[in-house]
């Protein structure tokens, strides 16, 4: 069984090959088409969920404090 290091030594010249500009342009076009649009809704929704949870916790703390004074 050949050693992996020997394989890389024998094929080292192939590691430095550079694709043509056309190949890069085609790849970029494919990536642009397959890239989903950015959604800001999720981040905005997360902020509101955190704010709502903080508000509920504050409300619960006030209720516990109010009823524990009785």
C-alpha cells in the first residue's frame, strides 16, 4: 500500500495548477445563484424575543415581590 506522503510528493506539481479566469467566473456565477438571500427578519425577531423575555422576567419579579410583602 503506497504511503500518502509519497502520493503527495509525486503529485506536488498538480497542487500548484491555477484554473483559468473563465472557470473562476463560472464558479462565482453559480455561487451567486445558489446563495440564499440574507434574511434580516430572524435577527430582528430574536431581539424582540429576548426583550419580551426580559420584560416577562421583570414582571414576574415585581409580582413575587408585591405578593411576598403581604
